[in-house]
C-alpha cells in the first residue's frame, strides 16, 4: 500500500541536542511538507519542498532544517536553536504538476517529540 | 493572507443526533477547501474537498459540506453521528500558488455521548 511513513513515533531530545525526524513516501509525490501541531493551535507550516534538491521556509522555520536529496524522503532536523520543540510533527505530501494542481495533501501518522 | 476560523473548540453531541461543524475562511480568490479528521495520536485523514462546481460536496463516512461564498463558510455536516466519529476535525484552505501548503483552523474536538 502506498503511503507516508514517519519514524520514530516517539522521540526524546536532551538539551543542546539535534534530532532528526524521518519522513518517507512511496506515493511518487513531488511536493512534501512538514507541519508542527500544538494543542489548540492547529497545524503550522515549518518547511516545504516542491521538487528534489529544493525547499522553502514556511511560517515557523527558525530552529529547524531540512534536506530533499531524494524524491521519497524529506527529513526534518530539530536543532538546539529550537527552544520549545515539544510538539507533534506531521509530514505530508501531495501530487503536483499540470493536471494535479488541486490535489489534497496526504499525511503520515506523526512523531511526538518531547524534551528530557 | 489566507486564514481559517473554527469558532467551536469543543462540541458534544448525542449518538444519532445531527452534527454541524463551522468553518469560516478568508481568501482573496476562489479557495480550495478541505476537511480533515484526526484521531488521538494519529495523522490527518481527508474527509472531503471543494475545488469548484457543485457547492455541496460529499465525503467519506457520511459527511458532507456546503460552500457558501457569500458567507465565506464551509461547514461540515452529518445527519446522524456515530460514537466512532469522536475525533478532532480540521478545516483547511489552500490555493496559495507559491507553495500550495494548507492553512489550518485550530480544530474542533467532537465528543459523542451514548
């Protein structure tokens, strides 16, 4: 079955440590997204990528970094500069292109990050 | 800038009762509108979407939504709620040609009483 796989499901970070969240999709989607979810605030966009080797900052990119070396993969690194990293992180992807401009986003099951 | 407002943070309905979740959006052009549902600790599942055409759209699990341009609304409805519908519901608007990311409302948590 095609889908989006996020790992790990739970992650703990120590002070001063960088951690990387994995997101892999086998849907052959061009565009991928990272959102952060906090209680009562909905989802906020961290980074997005429309094609391989290209990505753009979203609304809350400070303290985060990404890479897009392969179409299937869009890992998110939460750096030590992110002072309040405790949240639920969701990865999404969507089909793009000439005939797919209105396609919805598909989501993974998320990674919950907590500070030790 | 686009925005979404879900005025009800928490709604409780009895099983078998009808449901309406409110969503108001702000967007300069014709919006792309979505409703997603999220169970605790899970990702988001698409319920339905509106791009153009018929303003009443049908989705999965017996849900429907009506786009009303004059009211900038896209309310979600279900005629008879089941206990398994208890979850959090998010309305989202898209259409930003630059990034095609979605702007989400803050969500409405639905509780279903037996």
